[in-house]
C-alpha cells in the first residue's frame, strides 16, 4: 500500500512539474541596445504570430509580428532610445507635465485618440492610446530611458477586442531588458 501511495505522489509531482513547464513561454531575442547601458531585449512571440525584425541597431529595434491568420490584428513593437529621457527614466516616475507631453504627441498623431493608463503584471505603467472604434491601439511605456511602443491595428471593421489588447500587454509584461553579465 505504501508503494502505491509513493508512486501516486511521485506521479502527481511529475505532472505538476510538466504543467509548470508547459506554461513557460519561449522568448526570442529582438536585438541589443547599447545606449544608456547595454541591454538585450527578449520577448515572447504572441501565439499565432511570426516575428520579423525590420530594424535592429544600437539605438532602436523595430519588430513586426505577422499573423498566421489574416483576421488577426497587425502588431508592431518598437523599442528605442529617446534623447529627452534620462537613463533610468520610467513611465512610473516621470512628472505629470511629462505625461501630458506624451499624451499630446498621440493627439498630434490623431486627435481622436482616447488616453487611459494601465499596468503590466509587474506594475510597469502603460499609457494606452486607442481610437474610439478600436481600429488602432498603441500601448506606450518607458524603461531605462527607452521608449516602448506596441501598436495593434485591426484588419476588419470589428476593431480590436480587449482580449487582443490584453495579449499584447502580456507580451510587454514578459519582455525583458537583459543586461550583460559582468
């Protein structure tokens, strides 16, 4: 009887480890930025997408995520240095005046953008700019002086769903700025 209980407990432990590994998301390297410190940017690829790097140099990375299904939104991720931000700047720590300037840049692009704020799973502040019909949503953040913009564009008239927006916030939550080991 003790052997059966031991075997059952071992199987339960093995299954729980397998489940934990199944939830681990593979991350791919987007590129290395080397201004304001050196960071390699790694991020998970959204399910049902393929990543294509359009630009990767020491100051900016531009990646497109092409959907396997043509009805899914088009995604673009940009991470780049903006000279006006100090090293170490984060959206969570900048002044209200600076936040208003960032908001104004979205209104300049399209005066219909509606601005709201959210957070990643780790508490990083996100500015979310979306058109009223949800045909386009831009999720903006700032980390270590680098601007991060994740743009979603709907391909049909139904607009973007909250689930699609949340999936992109999840990608941002799982994105890492990896400093080189010393």
